[in-house]
C-alpha cells in the first residue's frame, strides 16, 4: 500500500550550482549528500516536511540521469511513493497491467530498496516505489 510521497527526484548538471537555490533561496536544510553507485549519481537531499527533495547529479555519462538530461535537460525526473512491502506492490501493479523498469527491487539511496515503473505505463511520469 502506498503511504505517502517519499521523495521527488530532480535532475541537475551540477549539485554545486543548484544547491544554493534550494538552500539559500528557498531556505531548505540540506540533510546530506550521498553517492549511489548503482545509479551512477550523487544525491543532495533536502527535507520538506515528510518529503525529501533529491537533486541528482550524474557521476558518469552512462548514468540514467545523464541520459535523461541529454533528451530533456535539467528538471523534474521522478516521483517516489513509499510502500511497506516492495515485492507485493510490484506484483500488484504488474497485475494491473503496468510494465516495470525494475521487476526486481534494487538498492536506492540511504539504505532503501527501490523499483521504477516504466514511463509508458504511467503517462510519462517516471514513478518509483521506495521501501525504507
Ligand atoms: Zn528516487
């Protein structure tokens, strides 16, 4: 079952260039940065109530974030919903006709497990499920 939005992912060319907008202009607190090797990104996290804003900077030209920005430029990348039981939620959406990018969970930032739904099944909104 989906409980809440866990985070919103935003693709950026450079964390150093974009962090000041979120920290200094919006006044959000930077709660940490982390490299997620599996996705070839460096992540900066800002907490807004229950939701985290994640800025995603590619660490490699082969990163999915680098490829996204080749097509779309910087901007909104994905919305992540928090679930209790990731395998169960995947099985449920697949049952309902959704195609998964990740039929099997993979490691996300800060010890989470994640799985992406295919944008063709979601009206082009890249949608992620996160289990904390
Ligand atoms: Zn995410």
